[in-house]
């Protein structure tokens, strides 16, 4: 296995990804999240930009990133959101995901992003990288099969995780995601 530094990492706006790379992305997402991405490279909505990790010509990892403001108990905060982070099976446990999270944290810190947030059922990777589980009630736009269906409001205590990139404290109030849940 190559050192992370010897792999090629592209940070690219989603709309700039050419068709042949988009095909590789679909294959990777389908193998890491079976039955999740039938004919497309996004689940609910397109991420703003992506980290794509290549070993020569082979796409071996991806991390989508949401860039938005959210309302945390009345505080408007700028966040990055981690979407569909995945690493091809035979490349796992080599800190590739950890390195991608660090790259995103550095980018956020350099650009005034206050928190990174994500939703994950398995917390291990994120706990070891300094993310914390938060218990806020969340409000979001529910999308089903590419249709807006409702506004949901409920706690996401099992999966909502946050890492602070600034001294600003994370409030306890309702978190309005001002959009869909990624
Ligand atoms: C989760 C995942 C991205 C980790 O990638 P990675 O490059 O192997 O991660 P790192 O090497 O930096 O860290 C590995 C640690 O992540 C943790 N981990 C393993 N699978 C995990 C999972 N599905 N979710 C969260 N953490 C996980 C373990 O603690 C693991 O440590 P170990 O190697 O000692 O078992 C990769 O296992 C994967 O693509 N899984 C399938 C897709 C997925 O579930 N993505 C997460 C969506 S929230």
C-alpha cells in the first residue's frame, strides 16, 4: 500500500467532474454503499465539491462536501458537511479517510468555516478524529426519491456529529439545517 502522500488527491467542484471520472465515482460509491446510488453519484442532492483520491488511474476514495450556513439555536454558523466518505475495500485501515478529514479541517480553518458536521451510524472513525456526538433536535427538508416531501423535526442523537474549527461554542438549541439532511 502506498503512503497517502504518494496517492493523488483532487479537490474538485462536482460540476467540473468529467464523464469518465463520474463513471468511476459511481462504481466506487456503489461498491462502498451497495444499492444506494442506482444510476447517479449522489443520494439526495449533489455535494458542492469532492475530494477524489486516485492510485494511478484507479479511483480509490471519495469525500463529498456540503458548504452552507445552518442555524444552531439562533446562531448562524458556516459549516462544511461530510458526505458519503468512502474508501475502496482493499485500501481501508491505512488512514486515507483520516487524512481526508484532516485536509478538510485545514481547508475550513483557513477559510473561516466554524464547524464540520456529519451524520454517521458508525462513530469510530469520527470519534478518533475528534468529532463529538451532539443531541440537538434537528429540522430539515425531507427529500424522497428526488422529491421534497416534508419538513422533519426530531433529534438525531445516534448519528449527528460535530467538530469545532473555531473557539465558537456549539449551542444546545434546535439545529435548522436550512436544507436537506446529507
Ligand atoms: C469508513 C471508511 C471511510 C474508513 O476509511 P479508512 O481509510 O479505512 O479509515 P482510516 O484508516 O482513516 O480509519 C480506520 C478506522 O475507521 C473506523 N471504521 C471502520 N469502518 C467504519 C465505518 N463504516 N464507519 C465509521 N468508522 C469506521 C475503524 O475504527 C477503523 O479502524 P481499524 O482500521 O483499526 O479497524 C471505510 O471503512 C469505508 O469506506 N466504509 C464503507 C463506507 C462507509 O461506511 N462510510 C462511512 C459513511 S458515514
